[in-house]
């Protein structure tokens, strides 16, 4: 069995990491896992119960022709995501190929088109929440989606000004080579398009991980009161 890798798996502990590696090979019973790793079945069950709580493992009963049903354990999609996946390597190769075939401007247009579709999906969630008129609620949903995407984001509010902080860049390596395409054409554009229709909301990228900052920060300014006074 090959050694498991990945910081997230390591954080779960050595035994859990070994169990996950076995389950990566396919569904197993607790007994099969215990035999494979040569550890107590009771210890395996404790770890499996814990990993089910963490939603990295799931179980179901398999009915056999003879005998009692067997409890089978397998990885969830979240469990599989703990293992290294070279998303950014594949992404970089795809981007390089598109740019080579169609040029940089066409690459930007493709990224922007994809971003607009993503923003439309987020706006749809905001509309369905019945809170589309509230900037606070809209930003909460945007922040939730950002976290689901892996940005590790949070919202900070000061008066009528908001900051959307992202501790992680999900396309970091690609952004290093295509800063304008991804930091502005993707990340900033997604925020702006999500809040599309709000003429009194301004979005500016103030810090950027791809430019060497520790985090990315989008400043979102709400000028609602100012707009009313001008009417």
C-alpha cells in the first residue's frame, strides 16, 4: 500500500490516514480494514464512527445471500477530496493550450463568460432566499458560496463598508501567470456580477494573494444614503 499524502489527511491522524488509504482502494467492512492494517477491529470502528461524523466516510448495509447483512464503509466525495489532486496542473495546461490557439484576449473572454454563469447561479440563490433587497444577506450568501469553493472567506463590516477577505486562492498558480485574468476577470468579476443591478455598490480589489499579500481583500462600498441625497 502506498503512503498517503496531503496535509489534511495528516491532520486526521496516522491511523485514520491509513484507513482512508484502504478505503481509497474500494469499499470495505471494518473487519477487512482491521485485517489489512493488522489492528484491533474495535479501534477501527471507533475511527470509522469518528470519520462518519466528519463526513469523510459513509456506510451502508449489504445484504448477502446467506448470513447477516454486512456493514460496508466507503469514502464520501469529501473524503476523496482529502487526497492530492492536481487540479491546477491540469488547469494550467488547458489555459496554455487555449491561449496558444486563440490568444490571450479570447482566453479572458472565456474566463469571463464562465464567471458570469457562476455569478448568475449565486444571484439565483440570493433571489430564492427572499432577501435580495438586503446587501447584508446577499453578501452572506456570496460568502457562503465562496467558502464552498475553497476561498476560506469572511465578511467584515465597518459602517456602510464591507470587506470580503479570502485567505486562500483556489487558482493560485494560474493567477500568478495570469493575474489580470483571474484576480480581476474571475474573482473580482464574480463578486461584481453577483451584486449586479446595485448601481450604488462599488467593488475594488485592495489586496491580492497573487501579488504577494497574505490574503485577498475586496472592498465593497455601499453608497445608498449618498445616492438618495443626490435625487
